[in-house]
C-alpha cells in the first residue's frame, strides 16, 4: 500500500470527473468518521470505483475480482492503490485475512456485495442476490458497514460524455452505519434482506433529490 500513490491518482483523476459531471452527493458526513469500517456499495459500472475514490473523504482499500490482477500492469496499478484480489470461484482465506488485517489497522475496506457489475434488472435494487460474507466479516472484525448507492456512472461508457460540458449527472448517497450485534443478524437471508431494504430506501431518497435538482 502506498498512500502517496493513492493520493496521486486521486489528484490526477479528479479534473476529468469534475469537468464532465454535475454530481449529487448525499450524507457525505457519514463517511467522515474515524476508524475502520466497510463501505458496501451497489455496482453498475467500472467507473463506480473512480467516483467512490473522488467523493469519499477516506482512503479506500478495494476488494476486487482476481481477473483484473492477471495483467502485470493492472496488478501493479491496483496493488499500489491498496486494492487486493478476491477469487470468486473458491474460498479465499488469504483475502479474508487481508481484510481483517487492514480493518484492525483502522483502514476502510470498499466492497461490492453484489460481487460483480449488475444491470438494472439484476441489481439488488430489483431483487438481485448478494454474495454472503460481508455481514460475518463486519461482525467478527467489530466494525460497522456503511452502505452506499451510486447511480449514473454508466454515462461514462459513452465517449462524447467525456467532453468538458458537465453533461453527466451521477448520484451517490451514503447510508447510516449498520452495526451487527450477534450471529443471528449475519444469517445470509436475514442480512441480505436487511441490506436490500437499506439500498432500496437510499436509492429512493437519492432519486427524489436528483429529480428535484
């Protein structure tokens, strides 16, 4: 982990996003807290990562799929950014140990509980499933989960939207910390439905503000 490299990417990456977008950010104060926590976001686009880095006032250690680490240059970039891989096809105790280690040092772990990029139809917001494990990690590490919903980043898939015209209007909302107290709250179905409800409520609040802005 090289914090100077993270901040270099942060500084260099801000201008392109700033000149192309008019974002709506709600409840940023909820992630200005000190200490470790898990930032658990919805996932519609690869550009979600860049936006979370830009808008979140804490350094984020991303858990990413192992495929992006297979190319040497990409592996070097993401490793220096503090990211580390997760193999979705097998139990990955190495990744889990890394998560616990970084949380014990007061860092913030950014995860996408959906496991991969979703469409509107397969999103957790519309009944899509979540990957198990986030709740159990949070309970064992004794850290809160801060859910967030990010919409609109897919507009960056269109090359013309990179013109400095602030055409893109993405939205990001941070939820209240979720503190799990016992094992019963981490039971997969129970936790999944709880997190889904929170995401849906945050999404509705965000759409309400974006629609009136």
